């Protein structure tokens, strides 16, 4: 079984990005992402109504990291400390050497290749440092942009579940993409 330890917090870098811990000073950016209905369109989670909701989300991220149950990074451009997105490993299954990856990005930065760039680094961390066997992504089947990112990153479609999730009064489909550690 996996033995995870995210202390000290592992900052990561790519050619254009820095991935660092999400902090309370990111509250305005987290609030924008989590309160924007277009950004949250394919993420079946409650919309942030107040900045306190955003701070509570940051606190949840912190607890998850401190308990070694998941890890999230703030995505920033190398020349700025401003959070433009979040990426991380969620729902880690230590007994199965498996984790889910998820990401969210400010719309101003869509289509610039930032998520594939950050995802490549987060995948490498998952396989090399966390010793995962499988990384999965669970997406809405209508989220074609995320599907393209996952396919470009080497993921394969593993399953399409029909109306398997009930959220806000309706049943939603989910699609699972996965990537196996082949090293």
C-alpha cells in the first residue's frame, strides 16, 4: 500500500508555470473560479457564494494535504504569483495505487496549453514520487476540452457511466479516463 507524505510541500516547475501550495491570499482567485458558473459548468460541486466559501475550500485543500490524503497545487505563471488555476490528485486509493487528477483554469488562460503542461508535471509526480500505478480523470462527457487534454496527455477512455451521479435534481453521466504507469 502507498505511504504518502506531502511534507514539506513539493513545489513544481514547468517551462512556463510554477505549481505551489494554495494559500489564503489566493481567496479572490479561488472565489472567482468556484463562483463562476461557466468555469464550474462541468464540475458537479456547489458554487461559491461568498469569500468565506472560498476560504473553506482552501482549508479543505490544506487538511487534505496535511493528512496526506490528496494534494493540490496553485497554477501560476513563472513571472507572477497570481493563481490562475488549481491542479491536483484527489480521491487517492492507497490500497489500489490509484488517484484521480483534476484541474480548473481561469478562462483567460484557456487554449494556451497550460493545463497539458501542468498535467504532465503532476502525472510525473504521481508516478515517480507518489508511486501511483494508475491516474484517472472523471469528467462530464460534454466537456470536450478536458477530453482533448486527457487524450493529448496519453489517457485512455476507461468507462462511460450513464446517469450514475445525482446532482442538483438531475442524473449526470460520467466518463473515466485513465493512464497507467508503464515505467
